[in-house]
């Protein structure tokens, strides 16, 4: 099976110029840095101890920010390498502003690239966040006796079924992991079945406090929203914005001064989102447009990464996207920390444990369709709920999970 995997990866390399070109045209690749995926490095390996974290995209990187702060203060660690697959995650990393962090894009998982990458960076320990399992890289790390830790591991039922079909291959990969810290009990069970050995459940790292400071909204927007009823739809995916637009139209009948803020999961879609909303007779203003905000604006459309917290501070009701479609949901905890009540659809498998916590504490609401969103928001606009106790509980859970995680991983770092 490993041979078949390597053949497929080599075919991917042959097709990569076409794939990269298409991604460049879609602005999903950095024109000056995509070569890093071919092990043409743009940053230097510094002398001393280097530890390496790999996370696919934004959510994975945000989940380890408090951990990165702790490691950055360790005088025995000289460099923290972070690799990701997406340009959006690179923007998040640039905002963390920790002097020991070096970012590179994750290389294509070719056998030769794995060798070049590891021989160049020489990590003392490697951490793969969430569900990032790359056979060639893992084989090379194991051969070089570099500790491999699955951090905040998450195996979905769909992924588990796929790995189970190649049971012999999965066991050869998963038993090379030195430590697996699962994000939930279901993943712990799946990992054991797939062949992992040292598995522990300490809690989900996404509960840990994200301590990066928020920026203030610009004065023009602050003046514009004064006296208006506002709510936010965050991390939205295709077709969800259309539903949100219709919710706005329904509510505007009762609340003429309503403003809806939409933060798409992928900002490269902003142009198409605006066109669709305007076709629905809604007035749209894009965040970074230089033109003056029209007084009759219905939708304020955010086209930047890393600013969600700024809007959560001013919105007490937040819909979390990726949940009305079969995507699996998005992490709601960031919004909760700012006292926001959460609205979500039924497709939340990726964060089921977190949503169960929110439901039990009566700060989230499952909505199945446009009418239920409209009805629930109408009710919430008249409420004044204090979520300070929930925030305190989150902080307590956060500190415990972070402390336990640090204790576990330092065995391998040292």
C-alpha cells in the first residue's frame, strides 16, 4: 500500500505545475513562496534546538497559540518551525508575533522531499495537529528517531472508515506515532483500532484561551453601527450567505435598522457573495472598500483574515457557518469568549463535544432552516443575557488542558 501511495504522490508531482497555476489564479497560493512546497526554502534553520508543528490551516494553528506562547518563553528552544498548507493560515501566523516562530509551507509528501525537509530542519520533536497524517514524512521521522506527536488529534468517522479499509497500512503508520493526544474520546477509540499505542485524552486544545489582542473597529464603522441592531454570521460557506441574506430581509421588516455582518470562511469568495446578495436586493459594503458606507447598507462583508474577534466584541449573537451544509461545522469557542450566544445548524460533527458543552450551558441553539434562524434571532434581540459565568468556566477548563498538554509534550521536547 505504501508503494501505491508513493506512485500516486509522484503522479501528483507531475501534475503539480498545472495544479499550482490554477491555485495561483484563484489566489490560493503565494506567488513568491509556493516553491517551499517543493523544498526550496525561503527561511534559514538557526543553530540550536528546533521543534516543529504542522497544521493544515487556520483552525489548527489557532488551537496551539497559547502553547506557542509558552514554548517561545523557553530559553532551551531556539526556533519553532510551523508548516501549513494554506495562505490564510500564514496570515494568522504573521499576527502571532513571536520571535522564535518561522513559517514555511508544508512540502508535497514525496519520499525525496521528506528527506530533504527533515535533513534541512532537523527538528528535535515533531507535532502534527488535528488529523494531519503524512506517511512519507512520518516514515522518515521514525527512521531518524525524531519523536512524532499527534496533537489535539481528531479522526472523523468518515476518515476512520477510510483508514480501516487499509488496516495493514494504517497500523504501519499509526504505530510509529510516539504519543497521541486525542481531542475527544471517540478519536481515542479510533486511534487504538488504527494501531496507535500511546494514546491519552486530556481535553480539546481548542478550549484553551486565545490571548492575542483584538483590534478596534475603525471609527467610520463605529459611527455607522451606533444605534443599530447588529448580528454576525461567521465562517460561512457556499450557499450559507444566501440564507443569511434572506434572514436579514425577514428580520428587517420588524427591525429597519438591522445590520448583518458576514465573515466568510474563505475571503476569495467575497466577490461572488456580494453579487449574490445584491441580486437578492440587499445593499452590501465590503470591509476594506474606500467608498463611504451607504446609510442603507444591509450587509457588512468582511474580506480580511484574523479580525473575527473584533466583530465578536460587538455582536452578542453569532451564527457559526459550515453547519447548515454537510461540512462539519466550525469552532464556536472564540465567539463565546466574547460573550456571544451561538446559533448553528445540525452539521457540527467536527466540534460535537464543544457544541454539547455549549448546549448544556444554554448558550448555543440548533437551528434547522431559514425560518428557525429568523425566529430565534427575533427572540434574542430582546434578551440581555450575561455569559460571564460561562467565560469563567471556559477559562478554568482552558488552563487545565493547557497545563496537562505541556506536561506531556515536554517529555519529548527535552
